[in-house]
C-alpha cells in the first residue's frame, strides 16, 4: 500500500459535494469502482462553468490516473470504467446520453440543470461539437479562493459582497481577516467583516495587545456571537 503523505499546508481548493451524496447515495453504493467514478465526476463537474456541464466517455478514458485507480486483476481499466459509469447511471447519480449514432457518451450530474442539458442533447437541441466543452474555471483572485476554501461556496451574493469589500479594504486586510476567523473557529464572513470594520475605525496593528488579550477579544468580546463554540 502506498501511504498518503497528507494534505499540504496552506489554503486548499475545496470540491463541493451535495449533501444527499452522504445522506442517501453513500450507504447504497456497494461497488468501489462506482464510488470512485461518482466522486471523480463530482470533482470534474465542479470545475466547469456554464449551464451545460458534462463529461464524455472519451475524455475519461484518456485520464490515466482515473484508469489506474479503476484497474483490477479481474478486468482491464477501460472495462472497469465503463462498468462503473453504467452502475452510476443505473443508480441515478449520473445521466448517460449517447451522442447521435456514435460511440460517444456524455455524462451529466443527475440534477435539474444536468437533466435539462441531457434532455436537450437527447432531443438534438445541441451537440458537443456545436457547443464548446465547459472549460475549467479561471483562477479567481486570491480573496475569492480564500473564501471558498475557508468559509463556504462562493454564491453570486457572496461574490458581490467580496467585490465591495475589495473596493473598501486592501486585499491583505481581507485575507488576514479570513485567516483570523478560521483560527478562531468562526468560519463566517460576518465575523471577518467585523474585524475589517474595527481595523477601519481603530487602525490595523497600531495598538499592541498580548496574545491572551486578542484571544479574549474574539472569544468573549464583541465578536463572540460569530464564533461556533
């Protein structure tokens, strides 16, 4: 067994996983290949943007790391991939749609948006060669990435709030406020915003306080309501 070296230090990009995956699907999936493919699909689809998000059999078959993870002594990797995808589609995690009369198959997450895209493809309303494949998200400014990695999913409303904050505060302030929020188990933008507001009024770093005073200020003082005890 090759031992995992552990998650690296510093901010990490997080992959959102719908809660029903844990509350409904996880206890029903009884095949390791299906579990791997389902998690892989969630990861890859979360990196795409636009209303049409899908994975093709061709691109997954070309992913050497995925194939390596699925290969067994009993069957070749590509057959394991096809079997795992078929199980995921039969279970309802993914929706599989054959592209016309070709051997290509597109896979969609079984969600309202995924169903709409799959139905459109099945009805011939769009084709993969007519609509460019959804691209990976461009790297966001650091503050957006920090929000997603440490506070939560970056909704349109949250993105607008962060853009307004960037106009009012230096980027370094925002990053530091988020870091402090995480350190004090307060993964909330309200908490970070309260820190920024104090710095704006009192100045940042102008008043020296001991570590214990800082701890008490956050845990017992004006920001206590924002902390998850």
